[in-house]
C-alpha cells in the first residue's frame, strides 16, 4: 500500500495526532510493513518542550495514535474485513527513556502483542538517531455503534 493507513481508510478523520482532515494536527502517516506498522515523522520547533527536545505530551500522542492504527490494522486482518474497525484507546502507558531530539525525523514502530475478539494489545517504540527514546504499551478496543467514535472513519 503506497498510501498511509490514515489516508486510505480515514481521509476525513480530524484527530489531532493522525487525522488527515486536521490541518493543524501532527499528521502522522502509518504504514503496514509485514508484522509491523511504521511511521517517520519530523518534529517542528512548536513541538519542543525546551530547545532541541520533543515534548513528552507530543511523544504520548504520537505513540497513542500510531499504536491505535496498528491495533485497527491487526483487528482488520484477524477479522478478514476490508476496512479497519474504529478503535479507541482503553489504556496506554508511555516510558520516556531519554530526551528525544527534534533535529531529525523520529521513527515509530508498533507490533501486535496479543489479540482477542475486538481488543488488541500493542507494543510501540519511538526512536531518534538510532536510539529508542520512548516506549508504549497499550490496549485498543474496536467500538460498536452508539459509541461517539464509531463513525469517525
């Protein structure tokens, strides 16, 4: 797939982190590559916590959105459906392992840890300059009709 998961499946999504329709958002683009979902993203000066270092809140948003898309992709694959179900974050934890520099793109990677019915546990990393700067562990759930996020893509 040459288009990102977001552009292909949710072009009208307005999420701050991953929504293609949010012109002021972070605009992450996630791609399925074998068993992983990957993303390269370039921080801007407005994303800094202090000079040259990425904000922890931005790191959390990047990993939350990216891992959420990994969950949606894996649930789609498991269920054999043509589009990913709308998923939301049930829980996630971020470990900030070292300062994340903003001078070059950061790389996001997410892998499936466990999947069951409408839930997927995902493990993610944010790497800069070849070093893991943050990790994520999250549980993401496909929502049903009646949930506010059900029709978001």
